[in-house]
C-alpha cells in the first residue's frame, strides 16, 4: 500500500487549508519543493510566525514586491493577502507569482473598487489621485501616484499645492497625512482596515497610562493614531516616545529603542519580527485581538499545497499591470520609496 505524501494530508476547510503542522518534516519538504520549483518565499510581517520563519524574505508589502522583482528565482510565492501578490506580479510581469490561498483578501483593498474610483475622479477631474499600495491592481491602474504609509506625506507634499488630491482608501492614514502636510484641498476616501480600525483610542490611552515608561509604536492605519498624538501634544505621554510608523519603520525603531517595554498598535503578527529584532525589549500589543483572519489563512498546509501543486497563480491583465506599474514608479521617482506598508 502506497504511503501518503505530506501534501496529501492537506484539508480544505471553510477557514482555509489545515491538516498539517509546522514540523521539521514540513519545513524540509517546503524547502525541497521551493528549490525544485526555483521559487523564493516571501512573507509579510503579519503572517503566522511559522510562515515568517520558513520564508526567504520577511517585510512590508512593497518592499517584498521589489525584492521579488530583483530575485533570481523565476517563481515568487507571496505569503500575504491578494493585493500584495498582485503588486509583486505588476513589478515582476515575466515571473510566476503564487499565493498559497487566493481567498486571502483584504478589507482595506476591498473598500474601494475601480468603478467607485472612476466615479470619484469624474467628480474631481483635475485632481491628482494618490493610492495607498493596499489597493487592487485595477485601482492602481487608475492612480497617478502610489504611496506607502512611510512615504505618504512626501508623496502628497510633492504635488502642486494648487491641485486637488484624492487620497484613498484609508481614512486614518489620510487624516494623518492631512494633519502633517496641512493640506486643505485633499479629499479622503472613507475606507479602513477592519483590524487597524478596531484598535481604538480608549484602549491606547488606557495602556499608555498604565505603562508610563513604555514607548508607543503606532501604525497610521490605526483608529488610535490621533489619540497617540493627542497624548503627546497634551503632555500626558512624552512626545519623544510616541512613534507613528510603518511596519518596516517599526523594525528599525525596535533596534534603536531605549525603553525596556514597547506598546505596539498594529496587527499582532508584527510582534514576531519585533521580538526577533530586539529580543531584550518587552513588546506588548495595544489590542491582543488585532489579528487579520485573511493573513492567517496562509497556513503551513496552504504553503505546502501551493508548492506541491503549483497553485494558486496570480494573473494581472498586461494593460492594467502597465498602468499600475507606472503609478508605483512615479512614487519611487520622488526619492523615498518607503519600507512597504
């Protein structure tokens, strides 16, 4: 009787692929299959720890897409959500891009469609469209300049001050950019990441006051970013210990942190990389329930299935990809391509 292969233990359930744990046998098989397929494995900072640990590269969405474009391997396995794999395909049109579970979507990317953006542009025909990289390929194709959370301020500041700006889709990042730039002719789409929006100001205020010696790392997508700046502005918390950061910026800041404890307001997968970057610091989530179920759909079973069966491939229409690539390249040309998200 034939022995079942490890991949044959994969079970497809309503919450994603299961049936396999991240054992040494699993890791060995993933490595073998990746080498056989000439593939490199990329993992976003919000992925499960075992996925981050098996990856060749871990980082922010745009940073990983740029790594994909430069990688010698011909196959990219993007462990993240669907728009991230699309961005990798946009920047690597001649490579095969796989996502371990094509059902891994994004509430923020889904908060604006290409048709909605066309209608919004029609209402403001002379405006410059600035889209966060957390958008679909179709939205990027209708965008003038993309941005990341680490360079959004620079991107908006580079635009003629007399031109209207349509900023999308994240309302909290948009509010942060408007506050920093002081730009009044900036219209902000009312989209949000359900995970980041759920990290509220009351939680952050309570945590900050109960940990007065900690530093605060806050992602600008969070609903509590304004509260963090308010605490600093009112003197309730030292301003030099409040940091509004992209996920890539958080890793850099962790290495330079001087406090023994850091409160982190973002998706909890980020804690794994922060603890690896600065093992002597106590990193604690502002909200320990801030977990993205879409990110967590990239399970050990999903990754093994993807490599074993060469699934699921991400395709982007060539014309859409070309237009989207131009919006990303305009951002890079400004001189600060950021660290990803």
